[in-house]
C-alpha cells in the first residue's frame, strides 16, 4: 500500500518519550562546559588551585554520574545501540584534560599578568645584586596571582603563590640565563619547571 510507513520505520522515527534513556541535551552540555571551564581556571595556577578545582568538580561529577546513568539505562551497553551524542561528554572532558596538561592555561594567565611581573622584578632588582638568596617583602598580589613569599639572588627572583594546593607549592621564577641559576636555591633543585619565555618559568615543587 503506497504511502504506508512500515512498523519498523515508524518505531525508528518515533522519539523515545523516556527522557532518562536519551542522551543529555543542550542544558546539560552547557553546564558541563561551565564546569570544565572552572576546571581550566584551576589549571591556570602552576600547582592547580584547589578552590577552583573543587568548584569545577561540584559541577562535573554530578553531571558525569547522571550522564553515565542515562547511558546505562538507555541499553547502549547491553543492546549495542549507538548514538553519537553520547560521545559529547567524554570528548569535552578529554579536550579539557589535554588543554590543562599542555600548560596553556598557566601560560595564558601569565601572559595577561606578564607586564606586572616584569614591573615588580625591575623594581626589586635595583642596583645591588646579592649572590646569596635573600627574602623580599611580601607583595600580596601581582596581577591575578596571590603571592606570599619572594626571594632573590643576583638577577634571579622566585615568587611563591599562596594558592592552596594538594601536596605541592608552586609559583614563578625569573632566571635570564636559564634554570641553572635557580639550582643554588635548594628548594628548587628538584622542582618541575616550565618555560614561559623571556626568562620566566612556572614551577611546581613537592612539599
């Protein structure tokens, strides 16, 4: 009979009214993007800011559990039915992790504040260049970073952030002739350093 829709085609076209077995829609995806964005803000600190990380997890973890629950409830795991929308969340999370691991958030945030770091360095280097590490007054904040400790030796300078971290301390260091200049300061001897260009480095040091 012409124009008739086969039962199988009709079932295939009819949307499943059970919302809990369909891929999450745009509101859930938008909320996930917000959570991942907060996580990238946490990753913009060399040692990862636990305050922003916690806020990001408060958004992403419930969404992840709900997404997984709906995926299982849909029967995808058992039946093998595939909808490309289920891959949105894993793809977004993987992209965010890759961006964070690349150091791009730290570099981008530092670039925003680079002029202020340079101004602070020039102001505090002065004409006297002591070869031993000496403590400088706490500046409190440079740009968007909270700084609670600063030391210098010669033209090198090390600034520790006061951001709460998990088992590490982090900050920024200036060593125009390379990180070898920082080797004389024992607490940075085994630190993980990432070049930011112009003699500046971001570092993470275990407690």
